C-alpha cells in the first residue's frame, strides 16, 4: 500500500459552522492521518493515506458539508517531503492560525436547529427552556461578530466565561458544540430580563418570560430583544392592541409582520405554496409575504386592505418559548418609531422604545450589528427578496467576472445597503434604511468600516450614485479613494445581470420611483441598452412635472392632477375628493417653467391610483400604487377593456390611457376592472416597446428591474408579453428590485470598468 500526503484548501463560509469537526469525523471514519485547522483563508487540511481514500474525503468536503457551510472551492496539492511530520498517530484538529489578512467570511445568523430546539423543550435537559441555546449548526453569527477571525473573544460573547460543562462540549470534536463560539447554558450564558415600565417591576430568567407572556396575553405592547434588534410585539388577534401599537408607533397603515408558532399555524393564516413553506422553514427565516386567508384569526388592522400578509416562524429559542407560552400569533415589527432604524442597543432601546411599550423583554448578550428581518415574496412564480438582511447578510454573491480592483459600493439613499467586492464575489451588507435619519447614517458609516474589514478588503475604488445630493455620494467624495459615479437605473439593471451571471448587452426596463439621470432630471421609466460597461437610454416615459417636489410623493393627488392635465381632463373634475383651490394651485405650479420633472413610472402608478378613486395622501412609500395592485387583483383578467398608449420618438406617452381610464371611471365602470386594465395595457405597451428595442439592436434578453417591479401583477403582464415575443426575461430573485439592490449593481459596474483601465 502506497501512502500519499496532500493538502486540501477549502474556501467559502467554512468557519464557525462546524466544518472542522465534520472533517475530523470523516477523516477518522476513513482511517486517514493528519490534521485540520482554520486559517485566514478558510480551512486547511493536511492528510495522509491511500490516494483513493483521500479522493473520497475530498468529495465529501463538498457533498456532505454542514448545513451552514457554503463551500466555494476545494483545491488539493501534494505535500513535499520537507514538510513537518505529524505530531500524532491519528487525525486531529489543531489551533487556528490568525496570521495574514482576514478573508474567511463570517456565516449568517441562523435559526435554532431541531437538535437545539429538542433540548430546549426537554424537561430533563440542562438547557430546558434556556432562550440562548445554540450550536455550530445554528445561532447568532454576523450580528455578534466584532472582528475576524471568528473566535469567541472577537464576539459579544467575550464577557461570558464558559462553565465546565460548556467548555467540555466546546473542546470535544465529537460534540455538536465543538468550537461553537456563542455556546452558552443557564449556568454561564446570557440571561433574560423583564422590565415592566408601568409598575417598574423587574424579573429575570423564566420569570421574565412568564411576565412578558402574561403582558402580551392581556393586550400589552412588549419590546422583545432578538438577534438583530428589538421587535415590538402584540397579540395579532387583538384589534385593540394592534391599533394601540399603530397609534404609539405613529404608523397608520403600513403592514406589520406576524410571527406564528409553526408551519401548521402559518397555514391557517396564509396560503402556503411549496415555495412559501421552503422559505418559512429555511434557517434564514425571512418574513414571507403570502396570500392571506380570508377567514384567519389575525385581525385586519395588521395589514389593512392588502391581499398579502408577512409571516415568519420563530428563529431563536426565545421566540419558540414566547410563541408557545402566549399561544397565539404575535405581531413582530421593528422596534422603532415610524421610519427610524431598528433599536439594537439596550440603553438606546430603553430611551427610544420606552414610550412605545408597556414592558421590555431584554437580555445581556449585546448586538453588534443591527440587522432587520429579511422579506421574501413567495406568492409569485418564484420567490423574490424584497429586503435582503438577517439570514442573508453577509453572504457573498458570485460576480460573472473578477474585478481587477476591490470596489466599495455605497448604494443609494432610501433602503440603503452597501457592498464590497472580494475576488469574483460581491458582498452586500444588511439593510441599513433611509440615510436621512441620523441613526441610519451612523449605521451606514459603521458598515462602511466594518464590512470591508470582515472580509479583509481594502477598497481601491468607490462606486456611488450619480445623485450629487445623496449622503452616500457625498461620503464617496470624502473617502480619498478614486470614485466611479453610476447612473441609478444602470445600477438597477446591472444588479439583475449579476444575479443571472450576465455581462453582455441586454435591454433594461427600469420602472422605478426616482433616480438621478445624466441630464439632471429625475428618471424612473427607462428603457435602455446596457451592459456592465455602460448604457444608452433608448426610450422613456413621457416626463411630467412634480409639483411640490417630494410633496408629490406623499400626496399622489398632485401627480394625478398633472396627468389629468396631460390627458386633457379637467383636474378638478377628476379629483372630486381634493378641494378645488388646492387643485388649481398645483395645476398652476405644474405649468411653471423650471419645475422639477420626472419620467418615473412609480409616480404614474400613484396618479392612476388616485384617478381611479384611491387615496389622495399616503402614509407609507408607494401605498397608493400597492393598493391599486391589490384592487386590480380582485378583477378577472378576462374580458378587460384594452387601452392604447402612444410611443413617438422613443417617448412612451400614457396620456391617452389616462384619458380613457378617467372617462370610464366617471361613467361608472368598476374601478377594480379599470385598475386591472391599466396594469394590462401599460404592461403590454412597455413590453412591445422593449421588444422593438431588442429587435432593432439584435438582442434577445430583457431585464425587468426597479421598485415598481415589486408589483407582481405588472411583472406577470410584462413577462408573459415579452415571452410571447420570443424574448428571454430576467427578473430579480436574490437581489431586491428596489434600491436595496443598487449597491450590488454599482459594485459590478465599477468592478467591470476597473478591468479596462
Ligand atoms: Zn443548534
Ligand atoms: Zn455553560
Ligand atoms: Fe431606484
């Protein structure tokens, strides 16, 4: 028997996920000799045995990897005879080598695994009802890591010294908790604390949990500290409690997410497709948007007038215990006031959430990185991420090429994320929020330092939005690194191209809110030919003034007045719900030369929503358009009236469509039918336009992107029309179509440009 000796290099997310014990077990089973260790590049294995046996191990390294591992590559080299011999006869796990630049990614925060849950529910187990139980297959990661390499002293668990029992698990290669950095038990780990803000009473441990459950059962609002921040929780079946939460949070209509105990309970609340089940039970545990059951137990006030409901399953032992004790669905919404960022630091939570809650259920394990729940829509043809945050960040996505310089991309302004490139991958940050809030801006600055450091990247190029007034653009100028300004909608298209591994030219259709154009006006209804190197704007929506600027976003009736005028309709008659003086003032404002104009499709949807009888003022972004889609979904798509739009010299003019809709609405035609007809007519016209552009340019692929494509009905219409033209349609799935995806597109464009100079 001839023995060979090889070194196997494993890269990817392979630290803090139980990878070394997994290697150890298989190596021992196969009778191999050698060692495995973590280093700054990932995991290194030095192994001696029969060549065919080592081949088996090499295959298992990928095929049988532990649940949280993401193996990018396994490479192998022969060890030359001068290498140091082994210090033992068998196989062993040796200490980490922290030298060199950190480059081993930190894993995602992951939902409690079945093994840990079984312990938490077992009265005989030493972790019975312990809310911070975790192991190498589950638990917090990204949100507790201060620095790399990922080791307990570098996490917010540093202050908790493990008890002898926990230490024994930690050092036992055969144990599920071998090197589980957040390992803890009731004897040595974090503790729950309850603070009743009205009585001032405090409790700890299981008594804290009982007090919080009792408060929730009696309709109180409770702040609950989770993985990435605090939630505000109330009984989702109690209309008065939900109403009280809305009042205190100053949140009128924006839907809340609901946490239910298990899949069975979820099925009583929403329609569960196979995709929805898979998303709900995945260790990433996002909020899953699914079609709501009409006769559910969740009160209407949770998501007023919407056909969908956001549902999630418990992802920490604390959630499991709380849901079991309260025994009804709970609203679990970000712990903040209105649009501020989620509270994640204890003192900050006391002061900011104090006025909103009756009690706080907290604990003493600090959250280093604030991370909101992710949101996935699972009611469409394929799941689509609308917010990519906890459970996804900081996982890298593949780029279809390797940039020659490391790029830091600073994103846009709303729904901000940043991203950094590392080799041929791009790492998007967690969701940061709207930069206009000071606390969000601070989180943004923290991410700009933290994310490159986690990945051991020194940015050599900074990509930012073309908009000179975005805070992210301003920061780019201050960083003293060469910058690349990227047009907003080009970035949207590029983000979608990255998902599909494309670098070559496509037709990009971007229907969006607002984005700064190369001509200094606000774009948002664009058809372009684009690749990663550049774009050409071929066609766009007819531009319209935005009377009052951002006021036109909060008050969509202003855009309705503008489009009525474009359509030759008297705005005062088209808007009976708005007082005539205001309408006249806005009409005059719109005519004024020098008014801000936009080609935004989002603003057109707002306008049509109002003209068909929808709300004239919104309480959250895109509310009018979202309710228009909901209304359209109630109509049958068969026998819809068809309306025409005109396209001349590359300008798509929806005025004839608006005129016809307004006329038929005034004549008493059903508004649901008209809403559906609008989606159908506008979507088909856009598809015909894109198909014409594709055919002229000899291209076969169309990308659909921008915030308006969160509208699933519009996406269906455009996609099926384009498919009928024989075109390939690319839509988003892993990167949000909204501005949360901008940083990924910016990184790809700047990275591509870095190769050519
Ligand atoms: Zn576990
Ligand atoms: Zn312990
Ligand atoms: Fe956008």
